[in-house]
């Protein structure tokens, strides 16, 4: 074979390999960013039900099943709610006993494979919590956004917005607290959620575009009587709240932000999501790069999703050092930039977006103190 032919073949091989790598990276990036409520997040582990009897459930012993607090338990066509670990009850050495609060639907059978989720409630505020609630449509740029509105006597509304791996059912964990304190609450579904408009790419942009749906919710609240709004977001919902606080034309109506496990370092979060979707390790850097190019996510800019110096409203930030999706260090650095405005509450032993779950009483008391001056 002539030298030129050899060079051409070699070049074609290299180009083909590069193109294949780019395609594989793009596929991996798309998989990582596909909205997937109900699918495991990084750090989640499947637990086997050993037995469930009365007010006790016996699960596989693991770091997950030993977490303190209250969680949903989902899988195998079943949803239940489990409470704290129960001590002093006989059980196998490889298992752990937790309080079984209730079975929402389905049946807990021995051998069922389940996982813990911060999404405790299933259904809607009326059926799950006994709260008066209306189904409303919030006009968004892509179409109508379904939301639940729980009325309250105050003219400061709380707008709740869920994050990765959950739906608008997740924020129902704080609805009883907010209802007791007479806050009207708008619990929002946004683009690519069940029942909400789909985007052309069907991908999660980690708050960079989704925040505009939250902006639409702010406009809706003001139109229907809100003097001010507090934005309460989990995970990428918290990132949406930050973006709205800086970019919304109604940002002067935002009196406070409550952020639970905000996604501030997109690079780290995309890597974690890709790894959780079983993307081969060698493809992880390509997946991150593909997410940046294919969706427009600026994942190589500095970790802070928003410049803290651009914020005007006070911020309450809940986060845990054990978060494997949104790095705790990013929140710590973020809060340190504006200590006079941002209050950081560390919550130990809590996975991503589960700060309420790990310590409900402490979470709600901290929230009460933050909201009191904003009422």
C-alpha cells in the first residue's frame, strides 16, 4: 500500500474513532439529562424487604436504610412511608427495622426490591394531606403548566418547585407546615414534567432554561393577589429559584429564597448523573462536554450557578455534606460569599434534596424563623 493511502486510511480511522467518541459522549450526555422521576439518583441503593408487619418493616441493612428521618419507599408497584430506625426489636444481623408509617398503594411483599425517596407523599394535596387545593394552569412560554394552589390568608405566597428525580409531589412534605402558618402555596410542575409541555430536546437543563417556568409562576401569583413571593426549591428547583431571583422582571417581588440542596456545580452534577445511569467511566468527560454543547449548559464556568453578589433577597440554604449529586462544598463557598444575606444550615446524614426528611422538626423550626420576618 502506498504511503499516501496508508496515511488516508489512518486519518479516516482516527476521524471515525473521534466521531464515534463524540457520538457516544452525546448519547451519554443525553441519557444523563433525561428527566427520570422515580429512577435512582447517585447514592441510591435498592433495598430488599425482609418483612412488613403492623407498624414495623425489616429492610436490607445499608447506609441508606440506616438514615435517620422519614422517607418514601417505592418500587414493585408499591409506595409506602417509613419512619425512623427502631432499636431493640429482634432482627437478622444483615437487616434493619424501621417504623412503617403507612402503605399508600400496592403491597409490601418479602423479597420486593425498593428504594428510599425524599418524595414522601403520593397523589395530590387533597387526597394525601386533606388540604383544600385547586388544580390550576400557569401560562408558560411553552404552554400551560399544571400546579396545585393551596389557599392561605397571607399576601405573601410560597412557590415550591421540585428538582431531579422527583415531581411536584415532593414539595408536599412542607405543605402542612406552610398551611399552618397561613401561607398560600403554589406547587408547580414545569417543562418535561408529567402533564407539562415538552421541550424539543426533552432534556433537563439543570435550571438554566427551566427557571422561565418559575418566572411564569411568579407572574401568576402577582396577578392573583400576591404582594410578595418566597421561592422554595429543591435541587435544580433551587437553581431555578436563584436564576429567577436574578433575572426575573418581577425580582423585586421576591422577598426570600429557601434553597434545599441547590445544584451549583453543573460539571459535578452531570458527571454524577451520568455515572448513576451506568455510563462507562471513560465516557464521563465526553458526557459532560456533550451536555454543554448539546444543551447549551455552561458547565465549565465557575461553580456558582448565580453570582451571590447579584442577590438582593435573604436566602436560607439547607444542604448536607453527604450529598453525592450537588457538592456540599459549592454551597459552602456560595454562602461564604454573602454571609450577611445567606444562612447555611448543614444537615448531616441526608442524601440529595432530603434535608427535610432527615430532620423534619429542625427543618421546619429553622424555616419558621426565616419566614417570620417575611410574613
